[in-house]
């Protein structure tokens, strides 16, 4: 599992029919204290995440293991929205 911040959304009207109904989001990897790094990439959303939220995502074959994405051609899926992160006993992220 990875931590990422949702930085935008994407719309695709021409796509594989199995992707119909999925919200596509633009994500960027993030550190536990919400600092983004690396290149942005697309993810399928299964939990109703929105721009600015810190999320949990899975990639590769794990992305096709959720109830909503089984046998769907996805490589990255948001599976949770983070409320807080504690590292070494210190609260480093708290959702506003």
C-alpha cells in the first residue's frame, strides 16, 4: 500500500467498458506528513476521495483484488481516505 495525495481528476468518455462508472483521479505519491513527490498518475477511486485528500492506494495485481475492481483493467486504486498518521508516537498528519 502507498500514501498519495489526490491532486485532480480526469474524464475519459472513450474507454474500456469495464471502467464505466469509475471516477478517475490524478494522484501524486506523498510522505506521511503530506509532502508530495514524483510524477502524477491516474487512479480509479472506490471510496469517494476528492482533491486535496491524503489516501491509501494499491497498485498492480492488488488493484484488481477489491470487490469493485475484480477483473477490471486498473493498475492503481484508491482504497481508503486517511484521517491521521502517527509515526514514532508523533502525530504527523491530521485530516482537517
